[in-house]
């Protein structure tokens, strides 16, 4: 997983947001850019 401090995989097999420290913004942006299905986006 690209951003393990931002997302975790739940029992349902899907990624869920777990954090949001400002230091993790770049990691979250990288996850969005590298998501092969385009399922991740950032609002705001």
C-alpha cells in the first residue's frame, strides 16, 4: 500500500482512511496518482 499511515485495509478488503496528519498529504496524493482504478480522490 502506498500510504500506510493514511489508509488501512479493512476486513471487507477495501482501503479506509485512518489518519490525516499534514505530513501524510504527499503520501495521499501519491496514492491518488497511482491508484490503477481511479477509485481514490481528495476533496477540498
